[in-house]
C-alpha cells in the first residue's frame, strides 16, 4: 500500500460523503428515510475518521489493535445490514 496515495484517496472519499447531495437527500425525503440516511452518513464519517487515524499512526500500540477490531466489527455489521436490505456489495 502506498500511504500517501491512500491518504489522498481517503480524503477525497471523505469529501464525497460530506459534500451535500441535494438530489439524494430529496429522494430520501420522498421515500421517508431522510433521518436514516443522515444517520448512515454520520456512521460513515465516523468510520472514515477512524481509518484516517489508524493509517496516520506510525508506531502501533494496543489501542491500534482495539480500533482495528472495531473497524472489522463495523465492516461485518454493515455487510449484514446491507444484505438484509437486499443490497449487494
């Protein structure tokens, strides 16, 4: 993995999640799931911040392992939720 390229990609992806998508938000309003969309958005932002923190640490400690475990759990949970809603990753 190229650390600098990874950081740039992570920053761009974070920017894409933070940037308001008015069409998407309007669709969520029409489908009566705006609050849920914003909750998922916030979860993604939190996850992206965690990824950024983990990848900026040069010397690991036990907290890195704890955070890495949290990320693995979050990935599994998001997959479970996506598949129960009929989405495919």
